[in-house]
């Protein structure tokens, strides 16, 4: 079918192709003098006449939500309208770049390239989710590799959930990025976008799909209950990334609640791992650095008792005679030692054990020592 010569005010230059609900056209905006991408709602789909207006209105609502987004990694929506035949069309910025799916036909991406996409994609999706917009169709086809950085297309308008019309048939390639909860129950959510994002980045890094197959039913079964191969098993050269398998294990979890808290958290964690800055991301704190609660309570009780006794001695000390044998400093030292952990002396190679010097009797022949401090072995 030949493309129309004009859609709204836009002059059509080329039919790029069909995608799901849309015919994709390269067009020119004569008012602003720039090229744009026009997506025209297809009229060759078996959509009942009574359903088409409801579908168009839902897509208008989603387009308005998309128009409110502003993120450098999201393809911008410029305009929306109806053509001469009453068909809805959307006008997007023209991004000159290569789809990730096309780039992956040559070879997997380098880890540092995947890190860049992970950060951009995670941030873009999180921005959309914060505005209540779910992509629903993240895949290598939807990511454009432009000179200015990765761009995510079709945010929020790729599918029309909950619409009362027959769903378009999905091939194995599409199902490979569809989260289990969507396959099983038709649920769409930010956690589902994260699963699709993880499956996309897995393929970008390894060159293989996490859930591969040619038969749609087999792929759907694998996504719903099967296990993906750890990326370091697929590409031995990735084994230097210690936490890589654990990161994908979490993002591709079958249960949405087991995944990362957001697409941004997943993207940043994966990027940090691939950049070599994720050294402590999955390392729990050393037990020795944590003081047990019971020990803290005991130390606090001893400290409080020491303060009371020392305060009382200070008051009583005002009435003591100068020749009293009781030393306030010695008592304070004793209680200080009781609540202070022992500190091991630092030995140097030049140090050697020597016997302690004999005690020296003070003038007057009387023997006097401070109260001995005691320490606790921790």
C-alpha cells in the first residue's frame, strides 16, 4: 500500500515500514522546516468498528502523558492529530541512529558500551515511571544508538493494554523480552519494564537472547518458568565481573518483588559493575565492625555507674585529709579501663621483650601503687 502524500500538515517523504499498530513514515514539517517521524494508526488491522474510537482515545491519553516527559534518553513527541480519514497520528523527533537490534547482528557490544546504555535506559524508564507511564515493550528494536547517546522510542504507546480488541499475534522475538507476569496474566508495571530491559541488556552483552527459541509457545514457557544461562557462562571473557551473574539473576527474577527497586537502580548497578566501580555493591559489612546490642547495653551501664561513683568521690574528696591513701585519679582510671576495649601494642622489629624494672620504693619507705586497671577480652 502506498503511503499518503500528506498526513495533517506533514509532507510524507518515505514509508519506513509497519510496526504493531502503526505505519511509520518519514515526513517533513513545512512550518518548522525539519524532518520528523510520523506514526499513523494502521487501517488494515482487524479491529471492530465499535472498538476503534475507544482505542484511538486511549492512545491519545497515552500520547498526552508521553508529551509531558522530558528526558535526554527518550524520543520526544512533537505533535498529535487526525488525518483526513480520521486516523490518529503521532509526530516524533527524528533520531539519526542505528537500532540496537541491527547493531547486534554484527557482534555483541563492549561492556563499557552496555554500561552507557544501562545508565541511560534505567534513568529514562524511571523518569517515565515517576510520571505514571509504563513502556510495555522494551526491546532492542526500541533503542536507537545515536551520536548523542542511546534513545528509547515508543514510551507508553507501543501497546494498548486492557483494550477490548484482539491482541496482535506475538512472535518469539517479542516474547523473549516479555516479563512472566505479562505472559501469564497480562499485567504491565515498572517491574515488567525492568525485566524487559534486563533481557535487552543481556543480549547486548552476550550476543544471545536470555530466552531463546523459534517457537513462540516454547519461548513463553521458558520465560515463565525456565532459567537463563548466567552471562559469564555464555561469554567466558566476562568472568572478571564478579557480581554480573547476580545482577542479572535479580533483574530477571520471575517474581516482580524480587527484582531491583527501580530500573534506575538496576541500570546503575549493572553500569558500575561493567565500569569496575562495583567492588562493594554486594559485600555485607564485616561482622567485626558491628558492636552487638548486648555489649553496648553492658558498656552503657558500666559507664553510668562509673560516673555516679566518681561524682560521689569528688564530693567526698573535699573533706579528705592530704595524707589519705585513697586516690580519685586511680579510681577513675579503674572504671575507665572497665569500659574501654584493650588496645594491643604495636611492635616494631626493633622491639624486644625485656623484664620489667624492679619496683622503686618512694621516699619515706612507704609503698604506694595506683588501683590496677582491668581489661576485658573482647
